[in-house]
C-alpha cells in the first residue's frame, strides 16, 4: 500500500474492483460475475437488505397469521439470536420486519426439524442472515446443517463468514450450488485490513447483479483494493497466522477449563466463556483493573459470559496469570 502512494492517488480507482475480483474468482474457483466487492462486508449486508426486502407499507404494524407466522414475509429480515448486532439495525433503518429466532441451548443452530416445529422460523422470509461461525458465541455449524437450513428457506440466505478462516470448514460451496444463497467474506478480521474496508459476497450472478445495480460507482477505495490484492499474493503468510491463532485459542481454552471456566467450543479468533466464582460483569471489571480488556455484553442471553479475543501468545499468558491472581485473591 505504501508503494501505491504515488500519482495514482489523483485518479479514480477501478470502479468494479476488477483485478481483485479476478484474483478472488481464481482463489474460490468461480467466475468474477459471482463476486461483488464492498466497502467492508457491512456495506454489502446493507445493500442486500435494500435489494431483497420490501420496506413495510405501514411501519410498525406486524400482521400475524395463525401459528404466529407473519404475513409480510416480503418485508422480513430473519436471523438467529444472539448473532451479529448489525442485522436488527439494518432492518430498522429499512423499515423491515425483524424475525429473531433464538439459538438452541449452548448457542447451537436448531435442527431443521426443530426449526419446522418452532413457529418462529419463517421459511418465506425475504432475507435470512446466518453468521457462521457465529459471533459473539464463536460456535461453528457444519456445512450439512447449513445446507438443510438453506434448503428450508424460500427467500435469499446470506451466510456471513467473517470468521471462516479460523474454522474447520466453510460453506462456500453452498453459494455456488444454490441460486438463493450468498456467502459473505471480509478482509477485516483474518487479514487485519479493517482500516481499509474491503469485503465481498459470492453468489449466483443474478443476485450479485441485483446488488451491483444499487452499488455506488466507486464504492471500494483504491488503496483498499491494493491492500486486499496484496494479501492474496501472500496467502501462506496469512495461513501460518491462522494456524498460530487457532493453536493459541485451543491452548487458552484448555487452560481456562482447568481453572473452572465453561467454554463454548469456538471456531473463531475469540472464545465465549462462562467464568466461575464471580459474575461475568464483575470478572470484566476485575480484569480491566489489571489492564486486561475483554468484552461483556449486558444482553440477557450472554450476560453470564465473557468474550475473550485471542491476542499474541504473550498477551494470553498474561490473561492466564491475571486470572489465577483474581481466583487466588477470592
Ligand atoms: C466484523 C464483522 C462484519 C463486518 O466486517 P467489515 O467487512 O469490516 O464490514 C460482518 N459480519 C460479522 C459477523 C462480523 O463480525
């Protein structure tokens, strides 16, 4: 990116991120027409709501059918809870209906049968978001589980794979197999490029084309395109990093289990843990006093958990040391 700071800065960037889309197409064994690049994947998630969901004619009025099913599926944005906090925001901005489907015990994806039984799941929702692996829980789901949910959906399904590089498997094939399924990826997390804002969707050319129509002409900045292309030229470096982070995650998980923490099995670069002895909120404060920053969310489903992001091995050793001190001080 430093090398690209030259006379190019006077010029508009490539409007369709063509070279980047070609590289991504080679990486994922698809065509550039299967790919749209955004100013971060957040931009593309917002475009998906605008392209695929009808705003409600009379906002705020939910119409229910027998069995609790809502009539206005064309206006419904559906997602599991807890998951990415942006989905309800996007639905509200658009004047869409939100259909929030609770995850199972320990934050697992409900089975296909379970979804059918739960009147809450709306197979006709215009747009369904599934974060996989999920945030803030860290849990992954198998491609077979996701395939079953995708097959049960009549609207568009976006599989938000922001953390896929830390997982054992990903569901990219579902986006290339099913015409109503999109996979979302980002350079922000595993590629450490969030400052530059580059993410992308992979899916059927018709869905990608619909998003392309409503995209701003120069939505992806030039240095962002340069940075994203550079990461793709150095994948072995990044893959070593992913392995390092996964091994740190598995080591920290084992150490915290030893100290009495309950851990949701993670497929991401963070873990969701239920701490012993004190409330999660108190743990958050005690750790903060000792200059260790973790996340605590006050939402009812996750308020007894902490989310711990993997830092360097040294930082994680410090977390374990401080955790032992807090437990000993009682
Ligand atoms: C971080 C994140 C995003 C957004 O990433 P950007 O590409 O930086 O916009 C989307 N979905 C999930 C689940 C995330 O955690």
